[in-house]
């Protein structure tokens, strides 16, 4: 649904022209009246404009590509923790956060924003996605978002390889994400870390110490044993992957989480992946858009800017974006509205198609 005024705005025509088009379709509408999306699409198409609004986004993307990444800088790795249920994913994430020196000094508490940054004493950082297990990884990936650089596969040393362990390996491989194995619960009496190595070797994850290329770290998420070593190995692998981004570009990223807060309105966590995001920036996220009103990091600190691999909670969305939606900063609000609206109309068309209501003709037009 869109108002006559908004549609006229998008089409860059006077509102009375839209009203005239509506009249031709037997609809008498005032400037602030809403019209169904399909009518809006039909008018846009009739005026030869749908192609134009679609191309707004393409034009911007082209400009972006022409803007070379001249200032590539190393960026922190983005890590997901995977593994069988009860093997210690949540406990491991908690243990990892406890090693966060900066946080401890501040006495700050990690807020749940969907991802958290661990900073080592020497300043190096690792970004962990908070949602353990496969859900985040899969749903984000299913929506085409490439967010993770490294998967930490947690396997309990007293339980060994289990069905979801195999599943996790398959997902990581399908998406080309390198795996580090955290052999967990080594504090337990029945722990057998060598058995985990044997079982995973059979699945093609051969430990480095056996001549393979997979890093295995024996840890206890409960006692904290070797967690620092695990972090070192993650950073070592990150160095090998040569993860880089250009912080001088306009920000691009992915929505990690979103919710409607009673006080704050729409709150979404954006993982900045490229460029730097600033307060005041205008952005498009999926089929919505907005302006960054305020940003906070995972420690609840207010930020004015956020560089690559930083997860930030952002206020200023017009509407609720979906996890996995792409996020990008655009030059101005008009562009943001146009892209969001074009995407929304296309999405509605697609939904119609999938409901089997659309005519072949409609389908052709959105190809
Ligand atoms: P998840 O399902 O993979 O997130 O597993 P949890 O982190 O919830 O852990 C499942 C259970 O294993 C909990 O009771 C934890 O306290 C326990 N646990 C996790 N890590 C360790 C560990 O290193 N040692 C011991 N002894 N118990 C652990
Ligand atoms: Mg858990």
C-alpha cells in the first residue's frame, strides 16, 4: 500500500497525473489516499516507470563498483559456533566473552544484540554471532547473506561425533567456511579428545598434528581452560584468510536481528561488513529504509561510527527489516525510498506469483 503522493514522488510526476491514471482505472482518489500495491505497479508500468525504479538500485550499485577499494584494511573475523546440542556452544560463547578484558575493566555487561565482539589485550578483535547452532547461520545463508568467515565446531569429548556434528560440518563445507574444532568438556572424567580426532578424521577433518590441515583445540568451556588458545587459533586462521575491507567506503552489511521495542521502536542489529557506518547515514535494508538515529555496540556503548566486522544496534528504521536482509548506505533519502519501494513492489509481485495469482505477463515484467 502506498499513497498517491508517495507514488507520484517515486515516479517523479505531479500527484494529479497519478490521480488521472487512477481515474482511467475507475478509481477516484485524493492525494493522501492509499492505493493497493498492484494498482501502483500497474500505473508505474503504464507510465514505463517500473523499469526506471528498478534501475535506480542498479545505477547505485554500478557507481559503487566503480568506486575502487583502495584502502583495504585487515578486519576482524566473524565467527559462528556450531555443534551438537548440549556439546557446549552456549557455555563456550559465555567463556569467550569472559576473556573480554576491555569489558571486564569497564565492568560492562554484554548486551544481547545478536553478535558480540571479543577484544584481546593487544587490541585484536573477533566478532562472534550470538545465536549458537545452525539457525542463524542457515537462515542468514539461505537468504544469500555471507556473514561468517570461520566456524568453530564444538564437539564434547565425552560424547564424540553426533548427528548434528555431521550436519554442521556439511553446512560449513557447503558454504565454504573453514572449520576450527573445539574439543570441549576435557575437564570431564570420561573425556576422550583423541576419539573425537579419530571420528572427525573419518569425516575428512584431519588434525594438523596428524598431517592434516584442521586446527583442533582441547578446551573446557566450563573451567575456561585453553579458551585463550582457541582465540589465538581463530586469529591465526583469520590471518591466513587475509580478511580485508575498505573502511573508507559507504557502509554495507547484513541484518543479524530485528525487533519491535515498546520504547525504542524498530531496533535492528547490523553487522557492518564493508565501509564505515555513521550516525546520520541514510540506508536501505531489505524493503525498508531509514536514517541512523543512534548506534550502540554490544556493550551498550553509544557509537558515532562503526567499521567493518562491527555489529551495532541501530535505531532509525522506518519499518522492521528481516534477519538476513542486506543493508547499505545510499546517498540520499529519495534514493533510499525509491529502492525500498521498488523492492517492496517486486516482492509483492513475487509473492503474487508464488501464490499462483499472477499472470504470465506479470512474471515476465519482474524478470
Ligand atoms: P549447547 O546446547 O551446545 O549450547 O550446550 P550448553 O552450552 O548449553 O551446555 C550443555 C551442558 O554442558 C550444560 O550443562 C553445560 O554446563 C555443560 N558444559 C558445557 N561445557 C562444558 C565443559 O567444558 N565441561 C563440563 N563439565 N560441562 C560443560
Ligand atoms: Mg545452547
